[in-house]
């Protein structure tokens, strides 16, 4: 990638600037106690809490992985963000009052107050292992890969060290205070940088309306329960397991709230995070849709979409700004992981098990030393990951969260809502959840119980583990002795706990009302989700392999699974239907599942590659002219032009990249292409899509059939 001098200066100036800023903030702080180091002296205003909450959450898995999923699945991926309306509400109204009024420093500490010390130690150990190995190492590795895309002269190990040293210096030196104020600066950069890519992308596609009209299937919000990655049921269930754990019981996220200067600031900071979650899909999902609209004939990996658009769209200066935004997302996450892991190790393990009489000065020193060791372990994991071919960091992080979350979420949620829950019940839920239920659900229940096989998704797995862990907690609790009401004072939820304390209520009326801003945040997310769902409600995506089909006698049609081609990840469902004709005129015939007669826009997605041949299309036995997109650059703007033909050329005219200058494509040998057939009259009795080979040999691969109700 050719970067201008200004871009390079902005990018590397960012690293120097953020470290200088964060260290200066810490150096000017007048206090040096352990509380100051781990909880920023509890002086953080709401806007810093909210900015840090979001900055800690967003990293390369958003700008690379989530944009890539947006390329494939569209706005349905937004549910990962919009679903936070529920989990952040739980944090605001259920959990934060207990954490703030009880002066809790860590999440394992709260688990001890509710249950016992073994629960605290187990959770602390699980958190450190999960955060350091799966997340810190993964984010370092993914961040170094992203830097290498833009700066090929910086090899992967050097990129890992650059990120680790930069984030480590200010985090280890200044603790939470440095981390969150750096996050505030980085929040501004990453949001501006992300929005710049979306704005430039919408300019090239001709606006959001044009994008919606061109790709209505990308605005489907809820996929069926049998969807392989984002079923609506799995997303809903995940809110009560992963969502509750990640937002409400995860030190990595909640620690910035614990450092707030008041309970109102902590809760209002979460409200600010909710407002950001409402618009975040326009930063990390819409760019993926834009990339599909413009560059489906130049990309064979959705994870390449965001870097490719940065390269194609942005002028000198803007590129450096966006790259600084990406670096901000990486650095803030690294800082949060390091600080929270160090806090848990020092306060939950070292102080409790090694040296209970440790002084503030000693805890401060151990916090810094453990932070350095944690970062070194992360570097080692990142370098190990770099040696594993085909590793998907986004998948590692997501699945680690899903399988780690459920037993802990059950203990937190049931523990604060039900005073009968006991320590033996919580221990049984945690131990059985991790050691028995998770492997049982993952490898036996869903793969081998016939009625559950269609729903074999990690999003459903975690809810089953939550359910089994919760039932275990309840069952064991009913036969064991609970704590007294006095011992449970301050850790059991009630309507009274929801209210802001009397001392703060007088200062936060009217426009400063927490309830007003929470309701507005919730309404904004609900409106964004509902409006998008209505846009996509007229469209259905049918996986070709799930559709009844027939072929000319003697020909072969088979399901080609995902992962067949190492440099290609753009099939959805289980793969595609691959038809191998013996001669020109051989055909494959799909039954289109239409529910009622009417006018429909019919589109389908096929695969292009060296072995793919030309074909003609019939619908209900009638030949149909097809149109397919080709992207060209006219002046400084990309333009999608639709070619109309009776025969789709396949690979007979060469691959799209053979027509483009170097740098205008980034793909392997295989691509997907979206074909339009226009508005057609269909009925349940006669709705058939037929692809007819125009020559042989030359295979035909079809991934999806898309039908949209035509507007009256």
C-alpha cells in the first residue's frame, strides 16, 4: 500500500502522542495507593467511563472480523451490538448499584461476597487464562497482521512488539488512570476513523438508499434458528449468557465503571456506551455491505474488505487518520486486558493467597510487575499464533467467550436475583459447567440428538450450558444451607436497589436524569433495529444446498463444503451446490420455495473461478436475460455497471482481476458474483430456477437464491 508522508507521520505520531498523553495524566496524579492504580482513585467522569467502555470493547475483531461478517451476512451481524440494549440495561439497573455501593474492586471479589472464596479463586484463574491467552495474544496477533497489511516493511513479530511495548508502557506505568484517559482519546480517533470509511464508501455507492435497493438481503436482521452462525434464537439466548457475563460480570469491561467518581457517573457512562452501540453497526457492519456492493468481483476473503476499502477510497491524510483509528482500537483493548488481568492477579490471587498483609506499596509494585509478565505472555502467544496457518482470531475470541461465559453468568444472574442460591450450588455450577456440560453440549448433545442437529451452533450451545448450570445451581442450593439475610445484605437485588441514592438524586434531575437518557438510548437502539428489520422483511435468502434440486440424468451435483479453497471464505450455509455437466445443454433445476403467488425480484449468488463455465437461465421454463455487476473507476469514483446478457460468461472472458491494474483487486482464484433476473411472476406451484450449461467441461456453482417481494 502506497502511503503518503503525511499518513506515515499521522500514524506513528499517534503512537508517540498517546503514550505521552497517558503517562502525563498518570504523572500529574497526586496519589499513589493501590486503589489509585487499580481504580483510578475513583475519580473518572461519566464521559471517560463511557468512552473507555467502548474503546476497550472494539478492536481488530470489529474492523476486520465484523466487517468481514457484514460482507457475508449484512446487518444481521448488528445484533451483536444492538443486543447490548438488554445487557447494558441489566448492568445499569441490576449489577452496578451493588458494585458501587459495596466498593467492589473486582468481579471475583463480588463472587466471594455472594458465595465463598473458592468461587472467587476459580473465577479469577479462569478470567486470567481466558483474557491473556485467548484475547491478549489474539488481539496482538490480529493487530500486527493489520499493521503488516498497511506497512509491509513491518514484519509480524515487529508489529507484535510495537503494539505490546506501546500499550504496555503507559498501562503498566499509570494503571487504570492512564488506560482510561488514553481510551478517551482513542475512542474519538477510532469512531472518527471508522465513520470516515463509511462516509467515503456511501459516496462511492451513491448513498444508503442505493445500497438498500441493490442488496436488500444484506438488510435482513433476523435469520432463522437453523442459521449456521447468527440464528435469531442463538443471538437472543446469547444475551442471557455471553451478554450478561461480558457486559455485567467481566473485569475487562466493568473495571472502568468501578473507577467512576459516583454511582451516577458509572451508570451514565454505560448509557453513553449504549448510544455508541446504537450507531456502531454503521462503523463496523455497513462497510462490509459496501465492500460487497462494489468489490464482490475483486475480493475472495471478507476479512480483507476493510483494509481494501481504506486503500481504495481515502486520500492522503485521511488514510493516516483511519489507520490511527485502527491502532486506537487495538491499543485500547490491549491496555484494558493487561490492566484488568493485572488487577485480578494482584487483588484476587496474590493478596488473598500469597500475602494477605501486603501493603499498598507492595500491591502497586506487584500490579506493575504482573502487568509486564502478562504482556510478555501475550507476546509469546501472539508469536505462536503466527506460526499456525489459517488461524481465525475472530473465531477463537468469540468461541472462547461463548464457552467461558455461561457457568459464570448463571452464578451472577441467579445469585443477585435469588437469595436461596448457595455457595455449594455455585461451585457445582461452575465446575460442572466448565468440565462436564460444555464438552457434553459441544460434542454429544447437539451433534447426536436428532432434533437438535439443525440448531448445532455455538450460540445455542452456550444457552444450553447456561440452562444446565443454572438448574444445577438451583438444585444443589435447595438441599444446602444458604447465607443469612444479614450476610446477604447489599448483594440481593430489589426494586429499591435500582434507584439512584438520595444524595445523588437531587443533583441529577431533569436533563441529567439517568432514567431519561437510558430510555432514550434503549429507544434509539430499538428504532434502529426495527427500521432495518422492516427494510429486510420483504427478502428471503435460501441456501442452494437446502433447496430441492434435480439434474440432467447422468450428471453430477454435490454439496461442496466451506473450506474447500484455502484462499476463499465467501460461501454461506454449509457450502454451495456444485453442478458438473457432461455436455452443453445439461441442466440443474432448483425449486424456489415461494409461499404465495406474486411478483418477486429474483437474484442468486454463484461462484466464479478457473473451472467455472458459462450458463443460461430459465425460470418456469422461460429463458431469462441476466444482469451482473462490474465495477469500474470513473475519475475518483467507483461505479457499478450492470451487464445484460443471455449467457453468463463464467470464466470464458478471464477473471476480473486479469482486467484490473495491480492494486485494484485482492483475491485468489475464486470469487462470488450476484446475478439479477429482475421482477418475475412466481407461485408456489411453479417456481423453478434452471441453470443450463452453455459448454462443457465447465462446472456451475450456486450458493444462494434470493427472493424479494416486489413493491406494488
